[in-house]
């Protein structure tokens, strides 16, 4: 498995762990918010210290582009597809 693929898997594992934490603590949104803030500030991959907040420090700008999802990603036929924010983030992490 390539280093890029490992980073994407680590990120997605972190997202799934947050989901598991949320379902385990139903009714406690504070726990979910704290977990999300931690993943935003701290990379889930110890080999790559770059976290989301490293580049996306302005919350209002981030909300602006994130609100545009899902969107169509035009590619040469027949590969055009609809991308969710999670898919776009996974591709961005793979490029970093």
C-alpha cells in the first residue's frame, strides 16, 4: 500500500472512529464536537503532521467552499461523477 493510500485510509479510519464515538454516546453532541475539533487540528497520521487547520484556518472561508457539495466533477466521458465533500477531502488528502 502506497504512502498516499495509507494516509487516506488513516483519515477515513478517523472519520469512521468519530462516527462510532457518536453512536456510542447518543445524545451527547459535545463529545462529537470535541472529537471533530481534535481531528481538524491534529493529523490522524503520525507520519504526516499536516492537519486540515494547517491550511484551512479561516472557518468562514471553509464554510463557503464546503457548502458547494455535493457537486459534479466533470471528467472526460464516461467518468463525470457527483462528488461528496468526503470524497473531495479524501482526494485532497491524497494530493498532500
